C-alpha cells in the first residue's frame, strides 16, 4: 500500500472541512448593538412624543387662562350710552373697567327710565352742564363758592360724572364737563367720556341762564338708550 505524503494529507483535510462556525462572543456582541440601537430609537420617540404633548397641553392651558380672564358679565355690559336731549344726541363711552359699580347703577337707572325727562338745571360756561335734582347744585355750587381757585388734579373736558354726595344718598345726577376742571375728585365720580356730540354739549353750555345758573328755557334729556357699539 502506497504511503500518502504529509502535504497531500493536509490538502485532503482542508477539502473535507465544513464552513467555519460564528463564535458565541460575536453573536452576543452584535446582539448588544441591536439592543442599544432599539433602545436609542425608543427613547428618542418617547422624548419627542412627550414634548409635543407638553406643547399642546401648554397651549390649551394658555387658551383656557385667556378665556377665564375675561369677565363675561363685564363684556355683556353696554359700552355706550346715547343721551337724547332737546338739543340733540350726546354719545358717551362708559368706563366699565375703572368704575364698574357706578356704571352698573347708571345702566340700571337707564333701563328703569330714571333719566327720561330730567332737566339740565345748572349750566355754567367753561365748567359743567348738570342734570338732575334741582334742589341743590352739588359740586357746581361748591366750586363757585370757593371762587374757582383750585390748582390740583383736573378733569378733562367732555367727561361724564355724577356727584359723590348724591350718589351716596341714593340719588344720581349727571354732569358733563365743558372744560378741564380743577380738583373735583372729592366731589365727582367720572364714569364716562363724550365721544360724539360735543357740539351739542357746547350748545347747551351757551344758553341764557339766570343768576343761579338755571337755564331760562327748559332743556332736558328726552331719554337714554344703551348700546354695545357705535
């Protein structure tokens, strides 16, 4: 029997060998890489998902905060009053934010017809026209008694107010300034401003009066209507 050389045996053994196996270490290594990659994808998705949800919730809370900050009662109140006088109409913007209680009372009295037929019983040029209770002049009388010498805070022209004293006594008169008036803060509650009809105010201001500043010809308020917009 012929003897096989060592080189031939080596080549023969190489031909008979099957495919080499992947080691367990390699399998574990690649498995860890896959697990880490999957974990990274999951955490990234969760981060952006939570972020978008936080934004939507924050926007909703801001919208709810804005809606709750608006007082529906105030928004429903009329914003303007139209004083229809025997000389023409005077449109007044009501100060609902700064004097809500007085505006509420004024609106209530308008709806009850309190000002219908009310006369302007004090007309003082370069000062005010006043409608209401003719028994007293209120702040107009006080201002004249002091000789018009005030020098402190002023009310601008064409402001609508009511006397504090009469207001506290459950009365409600109306005063419209016709010039910047010094120091009526202790006597007058301003709750509106004339936005249209200044010429009517000036026409009333120019009527002839007696020595007590009472118009010689009756001038009054025919009625007062309320509106949200003009």
